C-alpha cells in the first residue's frame, strides 16, 4: 500500500516554463487536495477534488490548473511558472467527511528561476 | 488574515518533560481541529484531532485540549521523547459543505533535548 505518491520530488523550472506535478493514491479516496507550503508558513490549499470529474479552487489557485479524470490521479499543472511559485507542494487524499484523516504525500520541491 | 495562529515558532523541551504547543483561531465556524506532525523532507502525518463538542481528547502520550470560549487549543505531549522533535501544525475545519478543507497554522518546531 503506497498511500499518496507524488512525482517529481525535485524540479527546477525557468520562468515561463510549464510542468505537471503528478499525484496518485491507492486508498480509493474520493477527496484529493493540493497544498503548497512556503518557508515559515502553513500549508495553503490550492485546489481540491471531491471525486472524479469534480474540482474546485482553494485559497491560492492562481497560476495553477488541475484535473481529476480518475479516482486515483490528481495532477497539478503550472502553465507559466513564476518565481512566486517556488514552494514545496503536497498532494493529499482523504475519505469523505470532516473526521476522515487526510494522508499527505512526501512533497515536491519546486524552484522557479 | 491568519485564521489559525501558532504564535511560537519554536519550542525546546527536555526529554521526559511535558511539551505544550499552543494554537489560537479566529473563525467561530471552526468545529473540528487537528494536529499534524511533520519531519523534514516528509509530508505531514495526522497526530490527533478533536471535535468542538469535546474539550479534551487523549491518545497515549498526546492530549489535545480545546477551549472554545477562548478560541484556543493546545497539544500536550507527556513524556516528551527525542523522536517527537518535528514541526507541529495545528489545523481547523469549518462546518458545512461536502468536503473537508483545512486551514493550517504556520507550525511550531519542537526540539526535545536528550
């Protein structure tokens, strides 16, 4: 049971480049999330999904896009990378409801130069 | 507007003593609170939670206390162990909606000295 798997773990992008952070979970969770954590800050929700085909914006969605074509996968797309997107990105998943534990991936370190 | 605040960026405690990590919130709609623990280069892992209908929840060495009138919660670790050294995030969630969207605090780095 791998849990939540994110790739790549590290990436350096040039300003204006695009990339996709991949996320997969094998726990059959309906809910999936993308968070970012900036130095000295808490995690901020970028986008989330409550099931295949359904996505919604979180606190900080600008500059990102997501899709959810399957229950397992929830990729995060950066279209035009900017230095402000330098951060650590965490994908997560959970079952339905407030009392379900959210499981996080190990994180993806992204630097935009 | 930081709705969940952890005002102590760091805390140092001797092994075997009690660690107390504090968290304050401003949104009265929050009704579920969680603590997550994060080691370097890893994702956060769930530690303990509490619903607003309770004022205390205990799990082994970890106890969370909730004071709704003060909009304050705290995590007690007794006894503290060197393996507890990590960043601890407080998180809160509001009622309503079909999804759980957590608001995280900025974290407190706990260092347990042997």
